[in-house]
């Protein structure tokens, strides 16, 4: 255990710049995986399942982006005394996000079982994007010594 001060990380280092782009890379990967898998799902399981999957990917994308924005706003509100977004607005956006997902799921569930099944799988696409980002970060850390 050291008694000295802990050095501050350099925000302009290569490692900091690489890791700060993680969310943007995950969003791009989410779109790319969604498009590729939508073609495969439509070809393999039919049009209804493919459209449901595409709807699930779209809701996942919007949900992930909104969640990222909420976390950034919350962090800014904690760090800064003057926030640009109030707590009520954050809670409202949080509730609207899940209300939208629930509404889309309800409409799809009532229209087609196959579309609903595709929608549920589409909602899981961010997990694949996060796992891919984790693998990229592990590879980069081992390769560059971050």
C-alpha cells in the first residue's frame, strides 16, 4: 500500500481515447448486426419473424441510446451543480422508454406469434454488441498493453 497520491489518468492518452469510444462502437455494431441478422432471420424463418426481429433491434437501439443519454445526464448532474436536464425529465424519459417497448411488444404479440418471437430475439441484439465490444477491448488491451 502506498502513502503517496494516486496519479490522475491522462484523458488524452491512447487508452482513454480508445475506451471513450466504446458506446459509439457498440451502437454501430448494433446496427450492423441488426441488419445482417435481419436478412438471415427473414431468409430462415420468414417475413413476419424478420419484421419482428427488425422492430426488436430498432427498439433496442433507441433504448440503448436513451439509456446512455440518461446515464450521461445523471453523471453530469452529480458532477456539476447546474444541470441542463432535471430529475423529473430523466424519470419521464426512463418510463417512456419502457412504455414504448411494452406497447410495441403488445401490438406485435397480438398480431403474430412469429413476429413476437423475432421481436424478443431482436431485443437481445445489444448483448451481442456488448460481447463483441468486450472481446475487442480485451484484444486491444492485450495487444497494446493498456
